[in-house]
C-alpha cells in the first residue's frame, strides 16, 4: 500500500535524504530543522573533465553518544538477513540499500539500476515491514511513497546488488551522508548502521580533493563542466535535481521562520525548480546532436540572480 500521508510527514527530497530523515526522526526529534541548517552545495573541482562530485549537506546523523551511520555489507543473503534482524532487535529499525530496478513501486522498475534507501520497520512471521517515504516526479515517471509487508525472497530481490555502478553513482553513494564514507564492494548486499567513527582529519571537507562551498563558485564550476562535456548533463542530472530539492527545502524552513522576504524566497524557489528542468531539456537536445549550452548558462545565471537578492538574509554554508 502507499503512504498516503507521506507528503505531509516527510519532505520532498532525494531518496537518500527522505528515508534518512525517517530513520533518524525517532531518536533525533529536531532532525528536519537540523537538515535545513545543514544544506549546502559543495562541489569537487579537481576531478577529470566531465566529472563532478556533490555534497548536499553536512552530517546530520551524529547522535548524542557520538555514533554515526556507516555502510555494512554481506556477500550472501543469509548473512545480510541475520544482520538486519539484529538491527531490528537492537534499534527497532534498519536502513537498507535497495535497487530501483527491482522496486515494483518505482517508475524505474525493470528499466534502470540505482541505489535507493529503504526503511525496514518490523519483522513478523517471516515478513518484513518496509517504508519508502520517497515521493517525486522522476525522469521515469511519478513515484509514490510505499508501505507494505514482504517476505524474505522479495526483500532479497529488492536489495539486489548493482555489481558495476557508474562512477557518478558510486560517488553519490559515498557522499549520501554529506561526507565521503567507505563503500563496501558493489556486489554485496548493503545497509547502514550506527558506528562510532574515527576522528575525521578535516571536519569541514566532504572528502579528499579540492572543494568549493559557496553557491556561486559551485554553480559556476558545474556550468563549466556541463558546457564542456554535453554527456555530463545526463550523468549528473540527478545530482542537480537533488541540489534543487535540498535548497528549496532550506528556503521553505527559512521562510517559515520569517527569516526571508516571501517574494524573494518564492523567486529563488522557482529558479531552483527550473534548473533541473533546463538541464534535462538540454541533455535531450544534446542527445539529438543539438547541444544547447546556453540553456544551462541561463538557468544558472537566473538562479544566482535570485540568490543574490537573498544574500543578506540567507548566509552561505561552508
């Protein structure tokens, strides 16, 4: 069955962040506000031509006792099953990594592989209660939130590994929590669980390499990469869609707190919504042999103009 109340109970974010919030909410009551204050657009600038990496927010999963989420994995399903049961017994929930190709409620079902986080809420009589709070209009169609019971065979199928992910998909996985975390081998069943982390060498950096944090240089670098390599439009469209969703979420919280001028906030929200649309249109045009880099430049310039008007009220994140 579908989670009919999902739009009011969970924000419209990426599948990673939406289900991360659902996972964290019972033990981090202010996690939604924490995310609103953590949103940023950090972009790595030292990658090979045509490649990008993004950090959409700083870490929000640190608990009062210092634990943070980390990936765990098993090569075989029986081992993964035992680990998930152990997490349910200990934490009353688990965060599993599924594959959109095998999600019957996903528009990409039987069409495209992509990592997709799912919340496991219960296990009874050999069946698992799954909650997927993600709801959005995706390139493959509309996806609605889902709640339902599945047996062992179905859960194993939903979590089917993606043995050969693209570089950009692997980077999304590694940076989904806000900073680079080690990834298990891609052919393994995967889930996330709280772990006491080792001290980070640089708490401000999302990971290795050179990063820019302010919105203008980040978007300027993205536009330059997309302009020089039209194939990057398709490969990184999901990253820019996620950036748009996170920043409109941040704007909505700031507006609710009366920290922004409503008209300026609305203009910035419209500009963020228009960015991924422009990129997808440009990607389709490039695929037909008609690159239109001006579309990307105009969308980025429009967004920056809208944010310049908000600069005094909405400080840059770093």
